[in-house]
């Protein structure tokens, strides 16, 4: 029998010297299929303790980073690739570019304005600084919402820049919330990964709301299920604990 067929998931894969489980983790994170510790455990169907050990190996080897956040009022750890991890994904031919949902941008904007309009939110000036604009800006009773629409067409660098401009505007505008409406779950995961990277890189605190447009179809387009995520600027050892 071919020896390669008899190798277990724990066997070493050359030339990276990572086990196949660790490579599966890289594929899941890089492909946007799973980004939190729980998502990874569920997707890869491995125990929490084994997963944490593998995540620590990948972090210590410089393939991934992790950022602690609050999501659904629970502590969550979001994982994202380093440049070294991205290069490994390219070698593994993992599709690290997002699927683009052509034609969704306009209908997502109209849908978002309609849903918030039913709650009394009115469109306002989309300019949030010198040469800085958002896709949608809404206002109600002196409060603001800055909303970006993500269809999967933007690069990670562009997404990172969108997060940067919104976080900076949030710091300058009183009672201002940040929302990112994403075309799909995988696009949503990519946005959260870049937000995690931004919070970690800049050691900054901010809160954002992230929604999945396709999932709203299950609600017959009556509402958007927003996931509230709060990052704190405390880059401490617990961020790397993978708890």
C-alpha cells in the first residue's frame, strides 16, 4: 500500500514540518471557513485541547496570530494569518481571495437603508474626513451609523483601510457605531480577521457590528442579524493563549 495513504493526520508534512492537522487549520483560517477557536474545533472536528496545542504551535512558528474579543457577550479568540501563513496558503493553493458576489453592492445598500429606515434612521453625509467616505451614513436623534458594504471584491489591505477610517471616525464622532454588512459568512469572517489584525497592530479598542447578507434571506429580508464584536487594546499574553 502506498505509504502516503497510510499516514495519519499526525504525520509530518514536508517541507513545512507541520502536521496535517496543523495544515488543515491553516487552510480553514486562510480560506475564511473558520476563524474562532470554537469554529475551528467544530469545522475540523477535533477536541479543544488538541486544537489549542496545534494553535500554539502555529503561533509560535509565526504562521498565525490571535486576538481576544467579546462577541455575543462571550470571550472569543479570533485567528488570522501572518504574512508567513499567507505564503504557506499560496504554496498549498488555498483560495485566500474572497468569492466576489457581483451585483450585490447596490442591492445590499438599498436593503440596509430600508431596514434601518424602518427604525427611523435617515441617510446623511457620507464624508467622514478629508477624502474619507463610507458607503452609507445614517443619523437618528443625534446618533450616527457608519456602514461599509463588503461583497468580497476588496483586498485584505483595502478592508484594513476601511476599518481604519471607520475606527478613526468613531473616535471623532460622538455616539457613532460601525457596521459592516458582508455578502456571505466567508466574507464576514475575512472582515473579522482584518479587524482583529487592526486591533492587534494598533493596540486599540473599538466596537463594531458585522452582518451576513445571505443569512438575512432566511429572515425573508425582514432584518439583519448583527454580531456585536468588541476589541480591547490590551495586547497581553492572554491574547496568545488560544483559550
